[in-house]
DNA sequence: TTGTCAATTGTCAGCGGCTGTCACTAGCCT
DNA sequence: AGGCTAGTGACAGCCGCTGACAATTGACAA
C-alpha cells in the first residue's frame, strides 16, 4: 500500500506519458511542444521536466521499458546456453511478453505507433541508437560474467553483442518500414535474420529465396 | 580559378569549422555556444547557421569527411573481392589516407581530439550513431550492386554491413577510451577485431590471449 | 485536530539553439 | 558606371530546458 502522494505522482507521470505518446503519434514529435503536453494534462511545463529528463525521454520511455525487459530476459536465461542462443531466445521472449510490460501504460498498438515515430524522426532515432549502445554495454557485462570472462581485456563478448545488436537493428528498421507491422511479423523477421547471420558473413551469396 | 565570392565563402566556412573544433576540444562541446564561435570568427550567429545546419553539424564535419572517404574507398575496391574483405581493406585504406582528407582543414591531432569529444558527449554520440546508420544504408546499396543483388528483397547485404559496422563501432569505442590514441593503434585494433569476428560468434570461447 | 515539516507544484526569469524576415552591403557582369 | 544578386547583419520570436523562490498540499506526531 502506497501513500497518497506516491499514487498522485504515479498518476501524473502516467498521464503525461499517455498524452505525450498520443500527441507524438498523431501530430508528430516535432510538431508537439512540451507546453502542448503539459497543458493537455493540466500541469505546468516545469512539472513535465520534473518527471522526464526531456521531450526525448518521454518519447523513448516505452522503448526503455522493453529494453530493460529484454535485458532481464537475458539475465534469466539458463547458464548452459551458448551466448548467442541466449540472446536469441531472450529477444523472442521479449516480444512474447511485450503486452504485459507495455499494456500497463498504453495499448500495444500505441507502442507500435511510437516505434514508427522514432524511426522517422532523426533526433529520436539518434537518441534511440545511443540508448541501444548503452544497452549493449550492459549486455556485454552480463554475457562476460556468464562465461567467466573479463570484458575489459577480452573483446569477444562485446563483439558478439555488437553483431547481435546490428542484426536486431536491421530487423527493427525493416519491420518499421514494412507494411506488416505486428509482433508476429517482428518475431518472424528476428528468426529469419538470425538464421541468415552465418550465411550473410561468408560473402558467397547464393541466390536468395524468401522463407 | 574561382570567383572571389566563392573563395570568401570557403574561407569563412573553414574559419568557422576551425574555431568550432578548437573550442569544442578545449572548452568542451556543451560549454561552447554558437555565439562563442561566431564572435571568435567575427561573423554573426545567423551566418554560422547559414554554413552549418546546427552546432552538431560543425562538430561532426570532420567525421563526415572520413566517412565519405571510406565509402569512396569501398566503391573503388576491385569487384572480385568478397564483400567483407572489400569493407575490411577499404576501412584500413581509410585510416591510411586520413591525413590527406583531414589535414586540409585541421591537423590530424585535432581530429583525434574531436573523436574523444564525440564519444564523451551524449548528444554528439547519438548524432554520430545516426549518421553511421545512414552510411550503412549507402554501403548496403554499394555492396548489393557489386554482387548483383536487390537490397530491397535480399537482407543479406544489409546484414553484412550491420555486422561489420558493429565491429567497427566496438573498435572506435575501445580506441577512444584506450590510452593509445594513434592511427596505428586504430589500424591494429581494426585488424584484430575483424579477425575475432568468426571466433566470437561461435560462443565456444577458449581462453583469450592478446595478440 | 492541529501544527509542523517535507514534498510537490506553479510562476517567473533567463539561456542557448535555431528560424524567418528584411534591409543592407559587396562582389559580379554588361 | 549601374543594375543584379549572393551573402550578411540585425532583430524578433519560438522552443527546449534550468534555476530560484514562493505557494500549496500531503504526512506525521503531539
């Protein structure tokens, strides 16, 4: 049981986030001012900045939730799995549990909408990529510990994570630009791209047939 | 022979860029205002924005030069080379020819300094990553054409480029945080990391010994 | 309950990045 | 020399964001 103050804070934050996402996905990110959001919620602009580090922060809040959900999944993978396999299964697990993670704030639909906004807004995409880079750092440490390696001296965990993230980045991007914009589609793309990882590296590219 | 107007424009732009880099590397990016730069050059703030799309743009101008130099190198690789090998050799070529590309504006030393600024300034790092993503798109098209593939339907060129870029990103980062901050060190790191690409993916990580 | 303390908020002022506008200056060209 | 145009400066203004301070509101004990 929480205090009234905490509940109020929670409600304000969620209201701000919900309105922000609503406006970003309808009007667009750049065409939405912080004042718009604050006014729609009925708080001062200053209050918005007390809940979010910046406009970006609100736009990427959902993304941050899914990322930390994914990282948690990686941590929870059984230690006997090879690292790449653990990442692969964790990311699929992440998609499967996305509802529970996101739905507490907005319907999954809105999440997908925000994804398109992020991909199509340069400044948001940039911020998203930087956060992904930070996540890579965390994943590197997790994997290194799993395997008993020191990430400061052994570059291999970091390299693996970078390669994996590169594939996921391609997947994200194709997903957001494709017409098929569902979680199932994302899942299928993930599987397909990771299967292509090995063959794509050889450079002996046999004719490609869609699966 | 160019007209006087064009020479003047060129000089103004270079002056702005030089001063910007000077201030960014000494005072730091955030602690340098556009007014500082404009005043130091002796032009109005408005003029700065006529030469650069933003403060970021000036900070990443050198980086943009090296990127396009690298892309050109890839285009010039003999077509019989496997894609990954073409990328590998092109990036090494890029480091070797960096002097000629950059020295026309500032000494290579300053370039290295700006690199550290970029890596340590969140907003710059974000912008840098986004530009890298754009470069990946270009490289994808170049490689796809080399191999006679259609990047719209065949994800393999894009995947290869993403993997390669991931490795280079790790290399950049380690380079910028290592003490050894020379082009030779960067070259060595590049070679070493690309050699580790295959072994790092297997996940059967034998004890690591530095080369 | 009531009074005190701490947390939350609103208001105001201000900085810095960035843009539109418009008049003015300086190079170009005949 | 004089008209044309590219480039510049000056000004006003929007927006993101921050610090400071006062006002309000919930928490908690007397």
